[in-house]
C-alpha cells in the first residue's frame, strides 16, 4: 500500500486528532527535545526511569536487578502464548529501556531481538547487563530516531512489541511509529503494544502543539483515540484489534489505555488473526 507523500516528496503521516499531517522532518525537533531528557535520566537515574519504585540513583543493588529482569517472563508469556514458537525468529522490542523484556524474548523464547531505545545511556546499561545474563538467543542494541525503518536497516520482524513507552510521545510521534510498526512486520507477523487512548486534559495537554511540548519538557503523557490507532494500522495493511483497559499503565486515574494486537496477513486473502 503506497504512502501519502507531501509536496516535497516526503512521506506524510495523518494525525487526525490534531487536524494536520506531518513528515518525519516535522517531528525531529520534538523527538530530539525529549531524547535529551531521557538520555539525562539514563545517565543519572536509569533504573528509576523504567520502574519508579527504584531509587533515583545511578545504580541499584544486584538483588534488585535480578528481580527486575526475572519479572519480565509473566508479561512476555501472556503476550506470546497465542503464537507459534519465536525461537530463532526476529523480535523488535521498541522502547526497550534497560532490556528487561528484550532479555526475556531472547532467553526464554530463543528469539533474535532488536532492542531499540532513544537513550544511548539506557542502551549502554542494557548491553552490559546482557553480557552477564545471556542464556540463549541474541539481542542487538539500536538507538532510535523518528525514522524507525532506517534505524533498524529495513529489517522485517516476526513480532513487534512495546509497553509503557508511547504514552510519553506526542500524538504525531505515536502515529509515525504505529504506521512504521506495520511496515516493519514480515508477512504473517504479529505485534502487541500498549498506548493511552484517552487522558484527562485538565492534567495533561493534548500534545498537538509541538512547540509547547518541546518547551514543557519532563515526562509527559499523551494519547491517541482507539479509532485513530486502528486506522493508522489498517492504512498500512495490518489487521488490528484494540482492547480498552481502564486506567491501565498510565499512572493513576488520569486516563484510559488500550492494548493493541495487530498482524500482517501472509497474503491479501489470508486473515491470520485469531483472537481469544
């Protein structure tokens, strides 16, 4: 399916929530502003930034790290139980932070995982932890940009996953990445992600003014409506099923989250989704 192209020849992404289209060039400034913040957190308080129960320190006790990485399996198993084996197959863990879930996809399922994050400091810690914790599978560590396809070298994936990541992105970046998730799935591939679809805008802004987001800084919260999430995936050729989860994974009672499953048919005639 062909992409929309603006007058300059750049691919255009339709952000209906905000009433405008963007290109990758349009979102680099807001991406870069928040990348600086996440790198700073990665440098000074990496463990707290991915799980706020930790102290805001540069390091934590070894027992706490062991517990942190072991906690991943329950989530990974629940997300992949409906799939055939991922052993030896390619997995994209987007917004992988310190590698908690990426390590489980590799060690517990034997997958070849691409661990993508905007913070090189998180990735450096993750890479060092992987050297100590690897049992099987492979994990590679890749800095992200808004051009996710270029960041991973155009590789296709059998499974794409992210959780507690996209809520910190403005709606324009959410749409940019959601479309590319579908682009990066191999035929017959599947994906799962969590994203807020409704937030209390008395607490948070709608995220549509990119300059306001750049100036505001901090750990922001943003959302995209469920129908727009599904539209963006369908526009790129993926089937989708989004489940509303009240107040799930977005910090208190400030909104509602969606769990989104999506898949790319092996052919235009085949619908591979079988939701339980």
